[in-house]
C-alpha cells in the first residue's frame, strides 16, 4: 500500500469517526457531498479507496429511496475498532515519527527503518511462540476472569499469534485484534506483546 493510499483511507475513517455518536449502536452517517468536500483528493481516488474500505466491511453505505448509488456512509463496529486501534498504535509507538518507518527487534532495540529491514529479521518464530505462551498463562491465572473471559481472550491471542507467524499478516485483522486485546486483556498481556504487536503491524504494511 502506498503512503498516499494509506493517508486517503485514514482521512476517510477520521471524518467518519468524528461523526460516531456516543452509542455504538447508533452511528451517525456522513453525507456523501460533505465527505468529498472534506477530502482534498481527486474524486476517482476517493471512490477507489472508499470502495476498498466498504469491501473490507469497515464502512457501510446508506442509500436514499430509489437511488442507485450511496448517499451517505458510516463506520461499522469493525471500522470503529480498526480506527481506534490505529490511534492507539500511533500514540504508543510513534511519539516522534510513524511506526511504519521505525523497526525494533523483539528486545526493543532500534534496528533501522522498515524499508531497510528484511521481513525475515523482524520477528523470530521462537520469540513469538514464547511471548504468546507467556500471555496465555497470564490470562489463565487472571483471578478476575471467569471461564468465558479466559476462553474469549485466548481465542483473540491465538488469532493474533496466527497473524504474527504469517508471511503477510492481514493489516485490518491485526489492528482489530490488537485493539481488542489492549482494551480487554489483562495489562500484563499487553506489556508482554506490545513490541511484537508493533512489529507485526509494521510487517503487515510492507510490500509482499
């Protein structure tokens, strides 16, 4: 994904997120004309990227009566989680520059830019397995979690571990999973997985 494409999609999500009402079950849609006026890009570029977000089920189109094309758009629940997870990553891992341009090894030492780092060097399978095993033990020992909470959290951890070990992680899925884990998992889990999660996000942005 080019940096310009990423920027356009981010701005689309930002505009829609600003109109989300306090209740997640009643999102405010943004009029199509208003959305286009808020984006300083050619209409064709906006159409291409907003259609991509809709295909990924991050946004929903709304249609007026008898209209063939959409008249407004809003974020889906997944879109809200995705945008919020992007904001969390930016705030925690990018105090001076974008996380996509800085790469750290699992121990947290800076090892260069994403473009300078080979994908195979970013994450070590043994480190991934060890970190997720540790995270699962933290969940299993969490006294405030009942069996359902533990099962649900471990399912999310296993899904993120699968993405971490994939040759090309799914950026949207990684962001949503990590956002959920940061919000609901024990703080010890977040501490154990923080650097690995940042690196997985980096790898999901790299070209194949």
